[in-house]
C-alpha cells in the first residue's frame, strides 16, 4: 500500500463532508454529500435481506463512491444538471482516481463504469436507492424549503428506477410516495 497516495486521496474525498446538497434537513442545515452517500449505503445494507440474489456489498460500495466527483465539483441538483456538468464531474472522478495506486484506481474505475453502464442488478438497485434517499431527505425537510416544481418531482423522482430494481424497492418507493402525499396534504399550502 502506498500510504501517502491513500492519504492524499482521502484528503480530497474528505471534501464530501463539506459539499452541501440542495436539500435542507429538518434542522435547517443543508445536508452534505457524504451524509447522503452514507444513508444510501445504510439503505443498501438494510435492504440486503430483500435481495438475496444481489451482491449488496457491491451496492454499498457503489453508494459510497457514486458522488465522489462532487468532492471537486460540488453538488448540482438533478433537475439543474447539464451535460456539461456531467462531463465536469466525470473529469473530477478521473482526477481523484489518479491519486490512487493502480490496483485501487482499477477497482474504483470498475465501480464507476458499472454505474455508467447501469446494466447490473447492483447498479440498478444503487440508482433506485440514490433517488429514493433524495426523496426521503426532501420529505424530512421543512416543506417551506421546497421549490414549486419539487412537489411534482417528489411524486415522480425514482419511480421508474425503483420498479426496474426490484419489487422490494418499488414497495419502499411507494411508501416514500405515501409519506410525500401526507406531507403535502398536511403542510403543502395549496399544492395538491
């Protein structure tokens, strides 16, 4: 192990703890990218019994690294992200992975390739978890922080991906949608 290269990489990855996301938590503070990745990985761990045919350790690994480029670029919400933003984030990932020794770089590169292709059951489950976690986080945020378009986005974001991932993921997304609808009914200020 090249300890210095590992420390350099970890120092750059540490920025995920400071890069904030669009969502504001129930405490009024913007959540960090690292917090989002952590809870997505926790969701993968907890969903493992529902997916005996899927390598959930691999899903957790995908969850942990999927937003790594945001250590450099910062977070741009899905509904604002352009093709140029996507390319910038890809270059940021490449830049970060260059800090690693070849074996580690290869391992993480394979994870990013799997995410990009999105064809494995693990990548599909991770994508569904990523989107469900974002909706869940918004449900936990004060509704006063939602933008007008987010009322509809909360209802639709990740539905297709959840259905493609698994019946268990589709059921979890349905439960999150019920939570969304309940929140809108109680706090939505006329958004029905």
